[in-house]
C-alpha cells in the first residue's frame, strides 16, 4: 500500500491541497525514492509521468516537496490517531450486526464499522456472527441452509431491547449503504473461500472506494483467495491465542504470524487484544519482518486502547466506540493543557 492510499489520507485535503490519488493517477513512489536516495532520475520520471497524466503545467517541485513533507507530518499524527472501529456496529448499545448498530456507530463518530458475513443457501451475503441464528433471533436456523427470505423473517433486535424489536438480518449491500464517504468498512468473512466471488461482485457494484474496505478472516484460505481475487483491497489475517497444555507455549508465535502473513499475501495481522502476550516485543518482532500493519480486537478498556495506540495499531476494534474515542481524546486534550516545565 502506497503512503497516500491510506484510508485517512486518500481523497483528503492537506494544507489546502485536495488530493484524489485515484482521480489524478499520480504516483509518489519514484518521487519518494528519489528524495531519500539523492538521485534525480526518479524526480524526472515522476515529473514527466504526472505532467502527462493530469495534463497540467510543469509542476513546482518545491511546492511538491513541501506537500510531501506535510503528508509525512500528517502520517506522524496518524500514528497517534488510530481508527476506532465499531465491533459488529456499536454493539454495546444496540443489537450486534444490525443496521441499528451500524447507524449508531456512525452517530457516535466511529471511523469504521466491522461486520460478520456468511453465504445463505441462495447465495446472498448476509450479516450475522454465528453460523446459526439461535443466539440473536431465538429461532435456530443454519444460515448456509436458509434462504434470504427465511432469514429476513427473523427478529434479531428484540433480544437486546424492546426498542430494537423488528431489526432484521441485513445483507452486505444494506450495510454498505450505511457507510459514509471517507469511513472504513471492515468485512469479516466467516464462511469459506466460496464467499469471495460474490463479495468481489458486490464491492465492484458498490460506490465504496477500494481503500474504504478491509477484509479480515481467521481462515487462511479465505485471505489467500481474497488477495488473489482483489489484490487492491487490503486484508488482515485474524488470530486469537491458545496455550499448549503440554509445553505451555502460546500460539501463534511471532514466527508463525509472519509466516502466515507472507504465505497468504495478507497486508497485515488482526490480533486479539491480549496485553500480556501481544505486547511491544511481539509487535516489534513481526513488524521487523514485513508485517507492515496490525489492528486489535475487541478493546473496551481505555487502558488497553492507550497501550495499542502507543504501539502503533492502525485500528482499534471496540464494542464501545464512543467511550474509547472519548477517553483517548480526553487524554490528548489533557496533555495539551499541561504547562511546559520550567527549564
């Protein structure tokens, strides 16, 4: 992923300059490389390429350098402003994986939403965490053996509160329709690789920008197929941790995480937020070996959120996006208010 493909920076305005990488076709790779190598050929290549693509006057390279530096400064800020992602929507306050939960997440100023998806018997991509509907609907249907019409008859809101009675299992298309411009949609694929082709078709037909989407899965084959079918959409392999009863070793180890990410072509790793295991040493070990980014789930304790923010998580997935954002922003505000120490 190039620097300006980051969801926060894509289609953003920095120092009054609107940057739409997709529309402009501009590539900063040679430019960045030239800046750090001291060679001019890269600058010449980007000078010619970008001039041809946007059909504009000769670029002002001093202005471009200033713009690039501003981008770098912005990215430094991003390192301490992780994306707050609502786990199954704002699921602390609303019934998980419903339109009510996703819409509430946007009202609570979440940067993104995460939902779980399966294939129904008639090939529809539907949103539900479990492979059956018993826990949230009170009627136990297996999603893979049920049609969309059958699933739509279920009430998956009343278990949370009478005020949510009548909430239905949404389709992927219905969830996509809630996602505002510039926000992130994290799609957890609970099914096998067969869900990838319909996912690809739905995303291609949607208005979502490709950099608004992150695909995640515990299934290595699903991540592999997703990257083969949609190489321009970021994907993270997910894992929790289990301890071997005989050896006491926790798995996966950093070595195993690195190997899976490399073998599947994943763009990063999604870890369960186990602070005593997935810590600074673990994170340093995987980032030193090509695991470029990571996110954590499910973080409802502000203390853990602060820890993973400081360790560089690109996203913090939480059932309580309003609480986590409030606590992180409150801490930042308090730091800014502190008087400078006397020298």
